[in-house]
C-alpha cells in the first residue's frame, strides 16, 4: 500500500528506531515487532487500519489478529497501559508525523532494548493509541509457553539489563504526565492499636484438599519470639478441604473462618481475616498451595517491619514444582524495587513480589478489592502511594507451580481479562497520583 511503509527491526535499539524514522516517507509507518513470525493481512486489512487511523486521527493503531488459525484478540489501551509487555500483536501502525516527532523528542537518549517502548509511550502523549476490535491479519507467535511460564519474564534475572532500561523509560513517562512521586513517605507508627498477637499468617483457600495441610503445617511450625496465630479463610470448599482444616483445630493458634455463600473471592477472604478481632498487628501472606521456606519466615517479616519502618513488606520466593524441586526461573527477588523509585516502577511491572506482609491498622483503612485476581497488586499500589514498602531479599517462601494454579494454562480471553483489570488498576492509581502532584501534595 502506497501510504504505508513496513519495517521489521531486528532489535529495539535507539539506533534502529532512528533509522526507521529517517527512512519513513509515507503517511503511516508499520513496525512489525515479531522476530520469528510470518505476517499476512486479511483482504483489505491494512487498508482498514489506515482508514480508521485517518478517521480518528490516532497516533498509533493496532488490531486483533490470528495466531496461525486461532483468533488472538487484544485489549484496549488506556492511561494505565504503561507496562512494557503490553500485547499489541505484531503490528503497530504509527502516524509517521507522530513517529518522527517522538524520535526527535528522544534525541540524546540511547537504549539498546527499550527504544520501541519509549516510542510508544511518547506517541501516547501525542495522540490516541487505538485498538481496532477486528481480526485484520495473520501471524504465528513463536512463544508457545503457557501463561504460567510467561508470568515471570519481567523478573527473570537474565533480563536485568533490559529491565533497567525499561524502568528509565517508564520513569520519564510518569514525569511527563505528572504522575511521578518523589521518595517521600508518610511515617508509620507501628505501636498503634491493641493486638493480642503480633502477627497472623493469613491463608485464604477454596478447594485445596491436596495442599492446604502443607500450608497450615508450614505456618504452625514457625518459631517466633512473640505470639502469633494462623487464620484460615475457607470460601465454600466442596472437595474435603474443610475437613483437613478442622483436623488442625486442636491447636489454639488456628482461627478458622468459614465464609457464607455470598461472593468473596480472594480479596474478600483477606478482608474477613484482617477485620477478624483476633487478627494480629501484622498480616502475613501464605497461599493455600505454597509453604514457607523454613521456620523463621514470620520472625523475619516482623523484624523487617520494625527495622525498615514500613507499612508493607515483600519477601523473596523460589519457584518450585509440586514436590518442592526448584524450576526455572528459580529465585524471584524483585530487585527492580528501589527505595528511590520503587513506587514509580511498580506501575510498569505486573506484580510486586511475594510473600507480602501488611501492617493491619493501615490495611484496614484500604482493604482488598473483592476480586479473584490482582487484589494483591491493587493493595501494593495503594500502599506505596503513601508508605514505604520494605523488602526481604532472603528466600522465605516456596511458590509451587502446578496444574491448579490460578494463572496456569489460561486461555487468551482470561489472560486479556486479567491484564485489562491490572491496566485499570494502574489507570486509577496514575489518576490519583496526578491529583496529588497537581495539588502540590506529592
């Protein structure tokens, strides 16, 4: 098509993006981002993309497509779609005038990996990035791993150099849109409140008969210099999970909360635990199919709260199979978090790490959203808007990967729904931060 010139970069460096800009001499520039794939448009598919770009004045358009013969819909772009792994499909059709302006604006920056990400964020500040909900081309994605494997790409230590560049780009974007927060936090008084226990291990569960005993045993076996308990919230299990939980009830440290039959999801189960009168000062995560790495995890959590004076602490975990054998990528430590910029970089990544611990008086004012997915990320974003988040870089948690994980082997529709929700969380958080910045509070 005479109005479009196609480029297929071999890398996403600043040099290559500049070369594309210099060579672009048509109304639109198509950048194809798949390194090992074929591209074939449906009849008049490219013409349709150009037509919609013309009609809307969009800075960039992208479309649903086919992966081989399978439909591969994507999701709408929004303010919070600032993560560097946003899936546009392989085709990004830029208005050439926007592309050239963005490249000129980026003069003086040099990236080996993040230049296309930088281009997209700059373009989003110059105009609309528009999703066309029509299947307009075919490609074949060579990455056939399931959703559970792809989940950890952004924290794989082998990608650290890439992540550093991506963080720099995202930080610049947040500053440009008035959503960047300096490293200034509210103080937290960890002595407030009357609590019988210093800590509570919170285990929300539903139909985990194969794993719940391991989780409870791991929690009860903790050795601490203070009083703690274990709160298990069951959301109407039907597979025998409740019988397993009740077998531990002779231990007075176990608090069992059976939910009613209304909708709770993971977030609602957490809310039931943290508002229970026997909840401790600190609420510590333990998923119903995971275990703590040793008997000192709870002690390390509480020590970290006092040493780092924070409202939330995030630990380090090891990915294992069901039998606790380490599997790739192994240790996930989220070292992209820094005191200076972690609260901003949290908007770029899709999670803040695990296990998580919370100072309950603060958490009770925030609460978890009543959702099955992303509830932890929502709370983490809200917390770091105001408070320090502490880190533990020792492995204190074993995260099992198995067929019943909530993020294992998801179909495209479910992955899209999850990502759309997290992008919405980022949108709301960015808007809240922009209000703080505009008001001079941040």
